[in-house]
């Protein structure tokens, strides 16, 4: 097991993806003020900050603009007070196993 020594405020999302195109999985951690990427061959993580409001809570990686490089799509500005939950009929029917 390997522990990341980088300072992260809150690690909301963690995923593995080949961010730099070298064929190796990089560790991507989304925190409240951006994202950090730890490549296997580097001693330190790269920090990506700015460009979004604070409180990034989720991400997906995709070549959004078609330039052949991975882009980060970050979900930001989350606030529990403005989150609404609607119970879907299928969820109401789902019951955990009792046993």
C-alpha cells in the first residue's frame, strides 16, 4: 500500500486514470479547491487549482475538446442546503436483504 503525503482538504473523489497518456494509471484526487494528480514515476503530485468555485465534489475525465488530451470536468460549488432529493418510485420498491 502507498500513502499520498500531499495535503488535501477533503478528498471527495478518487479515481485511477491515465492522465498523461503514458499508459500507466495515475491517482486523481478531487478536493475542495481543485484536483491533484499523482503519476507513478513522479515524487510529488501535480496540483490543478482555480477555474472553478470552491468545494469540488466529483469529477470525470474525458477528452472534451477533442485535442487528444484528457480534460477534467469538475462538479463544484456544492452546498448541502441547496441539494434536493426526490425519491424515485424504483427506489421505494428496493429493499435491502434482511439476511
